[in-house]
């Protein structure tokens, strides 16, 4: 993504996908920049992302931003990781990508990282599936940290081998930690706690949909 500054606010912009992201911004600087941002990027979906930072609730309500993500930030470090069985998990390859794509686009139809964008470069991702259903999607592009974007399974028990497969690959690849933004009280969060992930804050994401 391209970094652009409007006033005192840094934007992450993906022009091809009409996507704009603002991280942890608030106060008078955001309010001062908003009119220009809204005018110049009106067709873009505008995401306001807050990482263990309280969002400016009044401002976000005023501009019609909708709360889309309300997650618990969880981290697993290499020193805390304990290897467990991940048998049954199948690594997604170019040949099997269509099976994953169908599941992912059905369960996360509104997610920015849809199968079309993921499929542009599978080397940036680690994806595992279970034959009986369920998958984990993990970003690998950061040199230090892997990040789990999705964990979908029918039960907490089914989540566990998927987490183990993703963690093993991440740490074998030299990552120092794994970040997982889990939905509060979800099966994924409970499985992550069992896998020695620790709660390290929260994440809230607000969306203003683009208009023509």
C-alpha cells in the first residue's frame, strides 16, 4: 500500500482496490483532515483502525462510521510456543487453492482480503485446511511477525490442529511471534488461549463505505 499524508494524518492507500486505512488517529488532527480525505477519496472504502487505542467515538458516529471489527489482540511468542499434533491439516497450494477460495469467500464475503487478492501471491500466506471443513489463513510477509487473519472451524477441538500447523510453520520460518485478532469469546479465542496465546490488548475497526 502507498503511504500518503493529509494534514497530520497518514493514510495507507490501495488505489487499485479503492481501499484506504487510517491507524490509531483521533483528535483535532483527524477532524481537520477528514473533509479533504472524504472529498479526495470518496469512492474508497475508508477504514479507521484502532489497536489498543480508544477510538474517537463521537467523531466516528458523526461521519457515519460503522463498527465492523471488535476483536481481542492475542500474541504467541516463539519462547512460549509448545509444539503439538497438527496431523490432518492440509497445506493449501496452487492446485488446491480453489477449494479454499470457495470456503473463504462464502464465510468472509465482506473481508478486504478475499480469495482474488490472496491468490495474486500465495507466497505471502500460509493456509491450512481440514478435510472435514475449516481453515486458517496466516499472513507471512512481515519479517518478524506472522498474523492470523482467519480461523474457521466447527469446534474448538477442530481449531487446535489448525493453530498448531500455522504456528509450527511460522516459527520454523524464523518468525518471533504470531498475532491473532480473535473475536471475543469465539471458538478461536478459546483455542488460542489453550495454545498459549496471551491477551495483549484489543482491535476495533470502523468502516465508511465508498460512494460514487
